[in-house]
C-alpha cells in the first residue's frame, strides 16, 4: 500500500524563504475583504458617535486594521474633522483612530437612558 504524504514530502526540499512565502500566500487567501457600509449604517454610526460625544459616555468602536477587526472602548475626547481623526481616551492611553477605518460603534450602558 502506497502512503502519499501530500505536500509534506516536498517541504524538506524547500528553502525557508519559500516556506515563508507559501505561509503568507495561504494567509492572504483567507483574508476577508472589507465591505462598504450602507448609507443607513453610516448614519447609524454617525449618530452613535455624536451621542457618545454629547453625553460623554463610553463607546465601543470596532476598527478595521489590515485584515483584522479590533475593538477599542473609551470616551471620545475630540473629533478632528480636518485630518479625519477621532481621538479616543481608553483606560490606558489615548488612541487616534482614522474615521474611515471605523466599522461599528455601540454606546456602552445605552439602555439606561
């Protein structure tokens, strides 16, 4: 009975550079492309951010960086409209988040008001 090990048999003959490139290529093939937000989603996002600024409440932002979604929680200190930045004060530091990378925003403890 022949036992074929698939691509495992070839890895011993590959250079480390080739293995690295193959690994990167495989990761790229699983990357989810960002989708454009609909107009109503953009309006909802804007309203959530405005409500957080007016009420000075904590907000949970979902931000797309590279191929990942990161979540940041904090209080919005300012919005720099000229440079299109949102300045978010978290527990440990201050983040400057590009407005175009914000994917979702949810006010924390919004159900009390």
